[in-house]
């Protein structure tokens, strides 16, 4: 396999385009042929990351309140739109990753996506700044409340569509593009990439803190036009910084999607479905055993699961073999290594499916928890109250506080007790996250019952427009449920990312990252569907709907209990599929590979060869 390092003169400066088929190519050619700028490229990339996140999160953090107060939407409508928007945004990462790998490369994909996100934020900011682009203010009289016209709604959805396209390109490519700037074969390069990942997490945390506090305050208490204009301006700075570093970036050319190999195995297995596999349940001379010499994927041992896929590797008299041992036509014959790689992907799917209902519980803390805060006492002083959307910051705090404690204190303690490298297995960590999400929903239900009871018996002076009385319960009571959801994310979300990274073949790790976002997307869609079903099923009841516009007239606590019940069923399902799961690298002789309490990574998996 050949690596091309193309150098072009642009305005007197060197531009580096690298055709990388695999990491091993670094060892086959002198590093001098690729001029890694490393740390010198970081001000542009980290600066872009910071402003991009401040821009996008600054708008998204308070979007639910914007739709209900400026566009005069009902709670159910706004919640459904947000869920669909979040779901489609996360689903778009699959398309973005595919287009980047197959056609455009990460640099062009990020450049286009960053610019598109800026225009999306600009469109949304204009809906607030231009009076004709949003309906008139409702005032205190709900009867005079007018919803958005068709073209006002169309203009708003245009902004959403542009943001979806932008996020689809940014999310799967930004981390990988930053890592591309460091030489993976030198100690300084390895340290630099580690530093980059740390700074990436820091910028994400910093952006969330600023977005959920200062920007949300400006939007809610100063001006929506200014509050949404700030994120658009920050996104413009992100574009400027990104393209300013154009001449020093290492740009990896697209090398093709690994999903092509997956498709080949599936197609060939279907073509050869009538053939008979060897009876000894072991790979034999009738199966193509070929591993490309330049592959980055580790050789996988044979496994008994999904044996029907092995029919794709059966060599028939009609199959032609190249002199190097590879199949002449990969759409008619696959290698047993390709089959085992596809098994890794198929084996992960049931575990991945457990994330769907988990995210249903987490999504409620970003939607209905905000509405709970709206009808709770948010005053810090007699003249200042915390914006409702800012309470979501406690979810982030739960995540950021627990991770270092877990890494520095809990893991070393558990490592001594269990003799496992990570203290507990990744599946155990993910299971803990699902259990915490159930507890989050139960706590949310209990707190909502208390909030509604005080709103009906001891309300504080004032009314929320188009909603109802404000409960005398302090919104601080919402902190436990939000903090618990942050802990759940520290277990489940972080565990998922590491699980996909270690369990996917090396060349499919970007697909694993996209699968993470796709799970969030499906969870958002299910949440939207569940909200709609519960609302329609209960709105005609004698006591009114559970998800009433005025939470004091509804039964939101019942809805939380439904979510907790679904989460419990999901937890049981997770235990079953976890017990069945066989880790990558565990061959047929490892009979304990599927037991939750005895799962161990091989040394290769603990320290993956990236």
C-alpha cells in the first residue's frame, strides 16, 4: 500500500495533503515527507472548537424556551420539534462520516460544515431580530396568542436544517482532524494528541458553562436578538480561525468507507447461503484465510457466533484467487478475517440497542425538567431569578465532577479489588449508567409531585404566561435529578464511547463514533413518539392530560414513572445481551467471555494498537 504526500505551494506557503491508507504507512516512509505542525496547528483547531461550541450550544441550550415564548408554540409541539431536531442532528453524523471517508476528507467536510452551521445560526438569529420573522408577542392574554405563519415556520426550519447539515459534518470529523496533526510514531506526537483530547474536553465543558449561564441569561433577560446574535458571531469567528490555519494543516485524503467491506460480506453470504459449512466448526482449507499485509486491523480469532456469515468465505471452483492470496472479486468471495470483522459489528448491535430507552430518560432532563423549572421558584434574590434553561448546567456538573473522581479514586480502588485494568468491565459501567437513569426518572417523579402539590396549595405571587401558577418549591430541588442524569452519562455515555472504540475493528472506529450518535438520535425519536402517544391517550381523560401545557393541571410525575418502567425493562434486556456478548479477541475457547462478572479484555484490548 502506498502513501502519497503531496506538497503544494499556496501563497508561498506549504500545504500538506496526505493519502493515508493505514497507520502502518508512517513506518514505511520517512516522517520528513509529512510535515506535522502539531502544537502549531492547535491554536487554530482549538480556537475553532471553542467558538464553534459556544456558537452552537449557545443557541441550542435555550431553544425550547425560545420556541414556546417567541414562536408561541405549545409545550408538546416545542418538545416534539426539539426531539426530532436532536435525533436528525445525531443521525446526520452517519452520512457526514460516510461522505468524509469516501469523497471529501476531513478538512473539506469540516470547512463546509462549519460554514453551514454559521449560516444556520444566522438564520435563527434573524428570526428573533426581524419582527416579521416571528409571531407577535402573546402578552398575558392567551386568547390573543397567535402562532407562527407558514413562511415564518419555514424560515425557522431552514435554520434548523442548516444546523443539522453542519453538525453532521462536524461531530464525526473534529476529533479525528485534530489527531491528524500529530505524528503517531513519535513520543512528542503521542503526547501532543493526548493534550489535544484533554483540551477538547475542556473546551466542551467551558462552552457548556458559558452557554448555560451567560448566553442563556442574555437571551432570557436582555434580548433574544442579542442573545442569538452572539452565538452566530462566535460561529463566524470559528470559521475565520479554521480557514486561517489552512496552509499548515495535515489533510488526510479520503480512503474509502470500511462499510464497503461489510456490504461485501453480507452480499456474498446471501449469494452462498445454500452452501454447507465445514462440520468441524473450525476454519478449514475450504475458507479463504487472507489478511492484507498493510491492514491496520488486528487478526481476529475464529468465533462460533453468526456462523452463517462464514459462507461468504467458502471457496468454490468458480472463485478466482489472486497470486497474493486475495479474492479476485470481493463481491463474490470474502476472507474469514473480513467475516470476523463483520461479526464484531453485528455482535455490538444488541448492546447498542440498549442505549435507545436509556436516552429517553436523559432527554426528559433537557426538556421537561426545564418546564419544571419554569413553574418553580427560581429567585436568588427578590430581583434576580435564574433562567430556567440554566439548571441543565447541573447535569453537566454531575458528569464533569464524577469523571476525575472515578478515574483517580474509584478505578484504582476497584482495580485492587477485581484485578481488572478498568476496575470494572465496560459492560458493567454501562449497566450502572442505565440503573442511574432509572433512578433519575424516579427522583424526577417524586420532585414533580412535590412541586405540583405546592403550586396548588402554596403558590408564590405571579403567573407564567400561557401556563399557570408558580410553585413555592425552590427550583434547587431539581438539582438532584439533573446531577443524577449527569452521573448516568458519566457511566453510560463515556462507557459506550470506549466500548465502541475497543470492540470495533480498527478501521471502523469512526463508524463506532457515528453509532454512538445514532443511538442518541433513535432515543430522541422514541422520546418524541412516547410524548405524543401519552399526550393523546390521556388528554381526553376526566382529569386532563398528563402532559398539560400547565404542569399544575397535568401528571408529569406519572409520565416519569412510565419512563422509569421502560428503563427497568431495558435494564433486564441489557443484562441478557451482556451475558451473551463475546468480546472482540476472545476465541472459541474462552467460555467465560459472555459473563458480566468475569469479562476481561485481552492485553491487546486494554492497550489498543492505534
